């Protein structure tokens, strides 16, 4: 597992923290989930449409 440091401005950090509390998950869990979802959307957009 790799570790990184990310800097957020105060307002973004506050909003993320509140959302993580609402969803009952840690800030790290939420950020990893959001990053994975974004990667999946990106990879799905790159795939050519299926032929029938």
C-alpha cells in the first residue's frame, strides 16, 4: 500500500469531513472510494462501444 500527502484548502476539507461523517466512513475511506469511482468512469469512457 502506498501513502501520499494531499493538501486541501480549509473549505474543501470541512466539506469533505462533514460528508464523511454523514456517510459514517473515514475521510480516507471516502477519498479512496471517490478516486476509484472516478477511475472507473474514466476507463469506461475510453472503451469503444460494443458492436452487435
